[in-house]
C-alpha cells in the first residue's frame, strides 16, 4: 500500500487535484465541531471588516449555507480584502458546505505558505471519501515546504485507516513523534482508532498508555477499539479504569458498552450500566435509550422493553425500529404489527430497516396476504429497496411457499449482491429445490460475487440433500481458504454435509476441531449420530453437552428423544421427559412431538396419546407424530380418524402426513385405503409424490402379493427408483416366490447398492427356495468378489431399566447358558406341537442344513 501511494504521489506531483468518480463516504473527524485556527497574517484590505467576515463565515457549516457563503465571498471581493487567512477560512466554508469545486478554485489562488489551506483541503478530501487524494496532498504539502501541524494529522491518519494502509500509518506515526505531536489528544485518538480498526489493538493500547492526559473521547476510542476486536473483557476492564480515574462517561461510552451487553447477552452487567445512565441523566438520550431497547429485547425482557419505550420522551425512527425488531425476534408477531400501526399513527415514517424488521412476522403461509400488503406499501410509498429489504421480501415469499413471487423480486433487482443471492439460495433449499439453489450459487460466482459465510452456510444444505460429497469437499476447501471454519454455523452446515453423505468420521473430526461450539454445532452432531444408526453415540454426546455447561434447546431434546426411539430406551426417554417438564421445553411443540414419536416407537402408545392430549396447542408436526404413532401400531382407522380431526381443526395435511397414513395401510394390509390416500394426496391436495411415497406404495402392493401393480408403480415413477424400492420388491419376491422378478430386482440392486449384505441374503434365500443351488453359489461368489461382509442382525430388550442385546449364536451374555437352555426347551415344545420350519427361513450363506433349527 505504501509503494502504491508513493507511485500515485509522483504521478500527481504537478497538480494537487485529480478527477474522482467514486462514491463518497463520510469519514468522522477527530473533532468535527472544532474550527481550524486562523494564524495572524497581514492584510491589504480593511482590517476592521475582518472580524465581521470571520464571524459570518464561521456560521456557514452546512450545505444549506452555501448560498450565504458565496454572498460573503462576493462581499469580500467587492471590499477588496486580500487576506490569505480570510480566504483560507472561506476555503474552509466551501469544504464544510460540500462545494468542492469552489474549494478547489479558491485553493489555486490562495497563498500556500501556511498549513491552514492544506489542512482544509485534506479534511475535505477525507470527508468526501477521497482518501488516497488526501494522502497525496499530505505528501505534496511536504514538497512545497509546508510543515504539517496537529490539525493536519487526524485526517491524514484517518485516510490511512480508511485505505487499510497501516504500514504508511506507522511511518506517519514516526513523523508525528519526531515533531512532538504524539501526546496531542486528537492526534492520539486518531492513531488509536487507526490501529484498533485494522487489527493492531496492542499498538492502539500502547499509544493510549503513553497519553499524559485522557479525556472522555480518548477513553471512548480505546473502549470501542476493544469492542471492535471482540475483546469484551478488556473493554469492560477499561471502563472500570475510566471510572477509577474520575473521568465522567458520556452517552457514547454507555451506547458502546450497552451494544456489547446486547450482543453478548450480558443482562446483569447491562442492568448495572442502565443504573449508571440514570445516575448521569443519560438514560433517555436517544442513542443510549435505543441500545437499552436492543439489550432488553435480545435478553427476552419484553416487559422492560415496553416500559422503557413508554417512558421515552422522544421516540425517533431508530427507537421504533428497535422495539418492532425486538417483538419479531421474540415471536410476538401480532404485537409487532400493532406497533407498526402505532408508529405510522404517531407520524414517524417507516424506512427500509423498519420494513425489513417487520417482514419476518409474516413468514408462514397464513400471513402471505399481509406480506404482500407490506410489499405494496413499499412500492406505493417509494421506500428505497436496499439489499436487506429485498432479501427480507424474498425470504417471506419463500417461507410462504410463493416461489414465483420471490423470483419476481429477485429478477426486478437492477443490481445483485451477495446478500440477495444468499437469500435466494436459502429459499430454494427451504422449498426442496436444491438444484435451483446450486444454479443460483453458480450464477453468483459467474457474476464475480464472492460468497461469504452466510452464502456458504446456505448452499451446503443443498449438498447435503443431494448427497453431493464432491461439491461439499470443494466448498470445504474454499471455507478453509477464507478461514470460515471457525464460524459455528458454517462448521455445523459442513458437518451435516459429511454426515448425510455417509462420512460421519469427517463430521466428527470437524466437530472435535471447532474451537468454539454453540448449541447449533452440538445439535448437528447429535442429530447426525442419531440419523446414521449410532443412537448410543448420540446419547453419549447429549450427556457430554450437558456436562460442559451447554444449554439444551428444543432441537437438542428432539434429537436425543429420536435416539431413544431408535434403540429404544424407554427409561432414558422418560428421564428426558422429566427434564422437559421442569424446563421451559414442556410446552415446545417440536420437543413434545418428538416425545410422542419416542413413546410410540418404544411401544407405549398410551403415553404417546397422553402427551398429545395434554398439549395446549398443536401444529402440523404434532398431528403427524400422533398419526404416525397409531399407524406404526397397525391402527389404521384410528390414524385416518386423527387425520380427519386434523383437517377439521384447520391444519393442512402435508407430504409427511400422507407418508405416515400410507405406511400404516401397508403394514395393516389396507390396500384400497392406501391407494385412496395416495390419490387424495396427488389429486386433491396437489402434493407431488416423493421417493418415499412411491416406496410405501410399492410396499403396500408387495405385502398383499400384487407384485404386478408394484412393478407398475416403479415403471410409472417420474424418477429412477432407489435401492430401498428394489429391496422392497426383492423381499416380496422371497415371500411370494417370484424368481423372475427377483432376478430383475437383484440386477438393479447390484448397481445401486452392491455393499448391502442384506440384499445378498435375500437373493440367496430366493434361489434356495427355488432349488437353484447354482444361484446360491453365484451369490456367495459375488459377496467374496466384492468383499461384502454379512452384518449380523441384533435385537435387545429392556429388563429392570437395563438393555440386553442379542446377536444370532452369540454367547457373550453372562446368562447365555440359561437363555439357550430355555430357548431349546421352547423349540422342542414347538416341535411337539407339530411346528415344522418353513424352508424359506433357511440361510444357506450362514450354515448348512444341520443348523436349520438353530436359526429359526
């Protein structure tokens, strides 16, 4: 950066001005209210009129004062006053009034022996955002033999900070020390701010410690530096030191500290700071009151938020935005909408931030109309559609399942940035349109936009759903390159990709290497173990999460209950239920729905119904859970009754509802009812059938022996059947002895899932029943060729709160001798009663015919 600046300096050496077309951005001065000093200088005009003109010029500090400033300029010319310091002050007036063309013309004519005109021009460049030009003018000042003073350096240092030229800033810092200005308050505060904003917080503290005098501004700059660097402990410690030094904090100090309390959920400390604001009479200063609103909102203290808001004597736009956002974030959508109407009634006009904060209140299908009304308000009132408002609109439409409207908002955008594209990616994933999400990600890259952490966390779930391991690894490489792996939500999304793609080892590796783990990361890992056939590991991690002091939420509890259902461990599930009853999760819909599912899968339908009956309110998830519970227990008609009751109470059935109903019909042999429900789903509810629905229909027909209809379902599917569907067909072929169809299913399975040992066992059984021993030998050879190992099945039973696991021919149980003795007695009793083992239960891959009785 230093070399680049020097090159620009030599290039522009002959002229102090260059044309700039970049957009200007404000740069806060070290002391914006202080006028630059007017040095004594001889005048060729009327000296008596100088004070009058100076007073008039000092009153022109705003762009609206430009006409007045020009009139004063005309009067100076008419009166024939030729004073360099008066013209320098006039130059300053043009700078403050943002008339840079007038300032430039005057700079060419004014004397340049004093630093005053140079300082005004450097200040103007810095204020307009032309930071490199400010630095060039500083260098040219030296070339002209004019020594900078203490009013030059605050803006020069801010220019270095703005272009991230810390090296150049250090060089200028050395110059400042050599001329003895390092102890000046304004120069020192500028140096501290430059170092803090560019990640050199230790150098900032070194400058701070060397300052002989420290006013409130200097303390504020250093505290803000620690806050920006994420060092909350030092920020709080420095505030304590400030109080010990009897330096009175101002509204900037309190606003900075309260923003930390809001971000870090430090409610107790925030209440103490609130008390100090009352002591100093600053509690109703606008910026302090607004940060107090934010702190109490993020700490879920909405009663305090409302009380504080009601007491505020002046409610500006920021305050209204803060309380509306707080109610939305805490799920009080109706109250947020009511506040929005009150805001308009009070005469405060909502801006893009207000509407972007309000729109999440309409993020379900029932509120789509209200969301469109807000959209209409935006268009009708000409509200500026910035990136955040557009992304909020896109998010609402996607959550309300109106994909076309979301696309319309995106297509209407004249400019596309990473925020809007990330919202589109997230929306497509939410609606199961994963290929569209990936295409949007490619479009983002094509437009040369750089994906940020939010973008990557949005696109990774698409990789999970599509089991796109290769793309997931490519994104992982980019994440490592950009050092995003330490961000919890990125790491959690990456863990989910590997888990869904069958690489649970890599998922666990990422989890173990995360320096900071939030609840989302723990939940992702627990869910991954639970869904990948390792419920014991999931429960172990659940316990570890508690011992490390992490707070359980509804997702954690739901994942742990799912693991209990998969083992099943009824006793441990009851313990989690007890924990829910003692915590705020006792009324959480999703946790209670998982509880219904756990009791049903553990065989206790009575407790599942009891939980359902005690729920104060239900949603689609809880209805689906109890419907699936009755279906899994073979009570089809009860499931259908609950489905009808669900519709009567105003809840719309979704694809999961019909999946549970059709699956129940398959297990109960209700072919006609299952077929009717499938037609109802696709024709009446217009819900497109997914792979799992077709799998249930294949299972429905296969169990009843209607293999021709099952094959018809497969051939008419809009996508290629997976291994699960062909496995269902193969299992039915074993029961119904259809060798020809079994050969077709076997061929497909060898292509789709050649490592699943269960399919080889089914093929072998079918060949054995048909007397095709050459086929049995071929299957055995295939297993050896593909190195497929037979995974033994196991079962378990809970006795006196202890789980006992059993594997075929296993003798590891401490009471195995007694168990096998009792089992042998049962087998002999069965034989005495006339029982003859069926030949298709024989497993030729495991043993010869002498072991038939053993494996019954």
